[in-house]
C-alpha cells in the first residue's frame, strides 16, 4: 500500500468525517472497511435504489472523495500482530497495514435478547433486515412486526414501508412516560424532530405501541405469528417477518485487542478523541451510542487531532457536547425494562452458533465459565450476539478479546503458505 500518516478503520459517518478532516489538513489517509462501499450502517449503499440519495450521505461521501483520502473497501481487520501493524483479510488473502496514527471508527451492532422462537427463520434483527433489503431482499407485500427498543425501530419500519412491506405494528418496550423527556428534548433538535416526523408520515396509521414487547414467536419451518404483551394482557399477531432489536452495543473488540481502556463498556477517549493508547483515536459509536450527528462530529475532531490541528475549533467541541447529551438522553429513554430480560424459557437457545440453551447457562458463574463448559460464544459470531445477551441477562462481562477478531477463510491461510513457499520468498 501507499505510505499513510493516518489509517482509519471504518467507513461509516465517523470514519469518513475523520478521514476527510485529516486529509484536508495535509495527512496521507487511508480508510479500511469490511463492506464493499463507504457508508457504514446508516449510509449502506442501496443497490435497489442507487439514485435515491440521502443528501447528508451524498455530501459526506463527496467531501471524503474530494479530500484525497483513499478508500480500501472489502478489508476486515482481524489482528494486530505487532505494535503499529494491523492484519486485514481481504477476499481470501491477508494484507498488512502499518500506521503512525490510527483512528478506530468501528461502529456498533444490534443487541438481541433471546425469547422463545427468536431463532426461527423469519426473525431478523431490525437493522439486519434493513441491510438485507438494501441488498435486494424483497419485502413487498410481507406482513412485518417491528419490535424491541430504540429509534432504529421507526427508521427501519419506515424503510421497509417504502419497499412495499405492510407493517403490522411497531412495538417499543419503553413506556410513553419513560420516553417523554426524550421526546420533549427533541424540540431543541429540529433536524432530529423533522427526521422522526418524516418516519411517522411514511408510516401513516401504522400502530406504534409503547410499553409493549414480544414474548414469543411461533412457526414451524418459518415464522407464522408473534405473541406480544404490555404486561397486563398478551395477544398474538400473524406475520411473515419479525424485525427485532434492543438498541445497539458498541464494536469495541479491535480497540480492546489494541489495549485501549474501556469505561462502562465503551472506549474511553479524552477531549481529542484520543484513547488510552498512544496515537490511537476513536470516534463514533464505540465511544457511546448517540446517533449519526455525534459520530460525524467526533470523527471530524479525531481527524483534526490526528493531523495535529490545535486548538480544536470551539464550535465542534460545543456540537460534540450537545450530541453527547442527546446520547445520554437516548440511553436513558430506551433503557431495558426488567421484563425483557426474563423472556427466555429453559429451552430457549441463547448462543445460536453453538446451540447453548438458557438452562445450560443459568448455572454458570461468568462468561469464561460458560465458554469452558458450554461453548457459548465460541462459534462463528465469536460472542458478538450471545455476549451482549448474556451481559444483559446475567451481567457477565466478556473477559478478553483474541485474534482473529472474525472468522478467516482457509483460502487466506493457503494463499499465505503458498506465497511463503514461492521461489522468490525463499
Ligand atoms: C444494523 C444497523 C442499522 C442502522 N440503521 C440506522 C438507520 O437506518 N438510521 C439511523 O439513524 N441510524 C441507524 N443506525 C445507527 C447508526 O449506525 C449510527 O447512529 C451511526 O451512524 C454510527 O456511525 P459510525 O461511523 O460510528 O459507525 P458505522 O456506521 O457502524 O460504521 C462502522 C464501520 O466500520 C466497519 N468495521 C467495523 N469493524 C471493522 C473491522 N474490524 N474491519 C473493517 N471494518 C470494520 C463496519 O462494517 C462499518 O462499515 C444503525 C445501526 C446499525 C447497527
């Protein structure tokens, strides 16, 4: 690869803003991302509607491309074999990247909570289904229940509606009372208020039931219905798909592998977005779940700081503080009610890679004990799904992070071995 001053991991809103800022300030910048295109989760390219451009996405990606930073898509960082070196897996072979300054912008993923039937075909993560639809998965005419918690539910429901799905209902586990202060505070953020109003307009008369949650999903080979409750009564609705997620959890594995300190499960950063490790910065959701505006402003600050631009503009610092306050209100409004942590029955699978049930886990004392005795978290997702579930259910903290961070195809090792055996390598 070409020499770089700043290497950015993640081409979502935070990573793009970081790379743009660093590049505009004279650094040679490269951005690596495991997706085939820039955009991250919210701005994931929609192959079915390539001309339907979100103006904020368009502006951010255009600014990135004109900044001179290089995008290296389709590359997943799997290891940090030595200080200042990262190992990426790209299409069945390995690549090594050296960095002087590193910006981690690895985003977040959905939190799943197990309940009877959650592993049935037809039950998706809410954001996961949205991503599939952007990739061409057809939902026109499908009856979909959207459930769980967080503002993502509305965004996903509106998106699915635009693709012709019939949204049976949206069920939000937080109560109206719990969400009221958050909703009222949106009056101070006209942009976010308008976004929410836009979703409501798209959804028309679709019911949005607060203080409700799914307790089971039924079906044989595929989903047929979902049983919902508001704590006082339960009812069952027929549907083809269930899109269900309980807010987001940060992707901190790479930061942990690099030795960055976490604080309350998030990467700890200072006012410059600098982590506890020299020359490593972090921006966006790994530092706190606060939405796209927070990700962008943190990214810009991290990029400027990595480019040694001091002092940082006061308007950016003020914007970051406002967005951080929004994030705190968001977390508080959509905090999990105790009932959703008790949905799993004895037979409910918690670790779906290794088929580990709730009853097998409940006698274990911590994450390591569970891994050793049940193989929980040792399948291909490497604990990304069951880890946050067991943290919510049992309060277990994952103890360590080990490379490779993601499963690696055997082809990459074969490719490596054959390049070592090639005559030029001897
Ligand atoms: C599934 C999902 C769907 C969402 N949909 C919406 C929505 O519709 N509307 C909305 O307002 N908000 C949505 N959000 C929330 C939104 O993503 C955040 O608010 C914000 O935009 C996050 O920006 P970011 O740059 O921090 O992270 P992201 O946008 O998540 O970008 C992080 C990028 O880093 C990449 N990455 C992570 N680890 C590695 C690695 N080891 N190697 C290489 N690449 C890596 C990821 O693949 C990703 O492309 C969604 C979140 C999720 C998880």
